[in-house]
C-alpha cells in the first residue's frame, strides 16, 4: 500500500440525480469531518469511530434545516479513496439533494471533477489503474457479460497477468544485466537457452491474452449488427420484433427508412446494437440516396452483417450478384443470409440458394433460432470462455502489443548474438509498456483522459 496523500476535500452527489428514496453525497479529503461538522447538527463526526452511521440534520448558516440525514464515517486509510470520507444519505428529491450539496460546498469544500474520487483511490494505492478503469466499465455496462468482464478486471485478474509478465521480464533483465556488470571478467551468468525459453514463453502468453481482445471488445461495446437488403425486405419489422417495440417505422412503401436507425438489444447476456439501414437500390431521391450511402458505411463498420431477402419475391440475377458481392466484401466479418416473410412465400417456388435461416417476423416463425444463430455467428472463431479474463480496452491492447514487440525484439537480438546491453534496452521498454496498463508508469495526460469519462461522484 502506498503512502496515503490526503488532498483538500471534495464533494459530489454519488447517486443518480432524480426522485428516489435516498441520495448519497460523498465528501472526501483532509479535513472532511471538520468541514461537514460545520453544517451537521448531531454527533461530532471528527470524534466518532470509523464505519459508523449517525443521525443528524444539515443546517444552513442562517439556522434553516435543509434535511434530516444519516452521516456514515470512514477514516483513512479504510475508505474508497483512502482519505477521510463522509457519505451523507439524504432524501432523494432533486432539489433537496442539491440543497444539501450546496450547503456542504459553502463550508469551503470543492465540487469534485468527473472520476476524481476514483482517481484519488488510484493515487493512494487502493486500486491499480486497470481496476480504476473497470469501475467506469461497470457503471456503463449494458449487458450481463459486460458486467462480468468488468468485475473480473475490478477483482484484479488482468493486473495479476500483467504483474506475472513484468516479473518474467524483470527476471530476464536481471540475468542479462548481472552479466553486464562482470563483462570485463568475461563471466557468463545468463544461460542463453534458459533466457530464450523464458522470453519465448512470455511472447506466447502475451499473445494468448491479446487474442481475447476482439471478443472482449464485443462483450464490452456490443456487437454492431447491420441489417441490409432491398427496400421492404423486412429489416425494420425484424428490428422491432427483436427489441420488442416500434422502434422503426414500418410501411409497405419502399424507401420508408431514409437513414440508419440504431437500437440496443441484449440476448443471453450479450449486447447487440441493431442497425436498420435504408434499402439498397439506385434512387433519384437525394435524401434516400444519402441513406443508402450511410447504409454502405454501416456495413463496412459492422461486426455482424445480416442480409434479408424477401421470400415472397422471386430472385433476379442482379440480386444474386448483389448478395455474392456483399458476402465477398464482408470478408472475415460474420455474415448471415436470412429469408424473410416466410408466411407469404409460395410453396411451389424453387430457389437455388442456401439460406442460413428462413423466418417470419410477423408470426415469430424461427425468431428464437435466429437469435441463437446471431449470437453464435457473432462469436464464431472467437475463443470465449466466461471464466477467462478478457482484454476489453484498446489502451490495454496497445500496451500489450508494444510490450510483445519489444520482447520479440529482445528474442531477435538474442538469436543474432547481440550483446546484453541491446537486450536490456528492449526488455526495459517492454517493462515500461506493461507498467502503463496497471499504472506503475503513467503520466498526467493519460490519467486525465481515463478519468474524464467517469461520472461526477465516482
């Protein structure tokens, strides 16, 4: 545990603003107890034990009662930030909560910046930087799997891997630099085969963790799923069916959807961002043409492409070529070809094309099968194990990639027979790269960027 540095007190509402049973105002920093005492009528908070709760009233300077509250005391270092902290539970109305906060601020307490409480927790060694980032991920999670991934990181499981990698690099660096210290005596401490195996194993271990990023990104941010197809193929109807509401306008008029429409939908704990696109066709309508252009862009950025073909209409060669073209352009992006309006299909019609599934969104035919197929196809060829740690942050991925490049550079230097000082440079660079993930090595700009995306009060 690092030395606790108690900074001047800050305060913020720590619960969502709105009507509710209670709201919590958090005050943390040097002199927090004395500052709150200035407007709290009850026990002397500076003299009570840590982790105790006390009833009292928040009083304005003119003696007016703002609210009856409960004050919970946390003494340093046993608090979220590591500082002296008071959490005031008041009634949950918007106006009364704001009035309590303003009364505390009048005592000379500063309003907290976004994420400032968690930033102080990191600076005081209560959390590693990757754990601090997990707090924000947990707050913003939109699916159960995203919550699970954030919990794993908050528990320090990613940090454990990084610490193991760093220790392996430290061990390798020690082997190399010990030999450098005795270079004039021509003493060889570093077993080259042992060193090569250590670095090669490390390269593979970092690689395995990096391989989880694409899955981690989908779990954290959701699967960007784009519905494409000709006008009136049933894209809007399917989107409405999946989300369970009339999110998109549905009519029999071709070209009703002029722009992309987004809607979040969760299935089996995984978030999907469904994107209903304008029907793909040549048009003289300027607005519809812009919609088609945006549809093309959405397709290029998709994590899953679902092409919908109206089964009630016969195929023509142009549409066959269109589907083949989209399948080719999708490349490695998962692609589903779904036949729609199964309820209207003529039984005698024969089609020489292989569908992944045929559905009817109107009467829910095969909709459950479609949901499962969408999830399976989205995670196809991705190693997803709910018990394993996932890399979900592009910042963490970048740090791991740079560290791996430097480890590989050290392996190459070893293979080339270069002297230990060259290996040492690469290994120390890798050590620095890994340190940026957990916060052993960082700078103010990085911290500002990370904590600015937190909500105020956390």
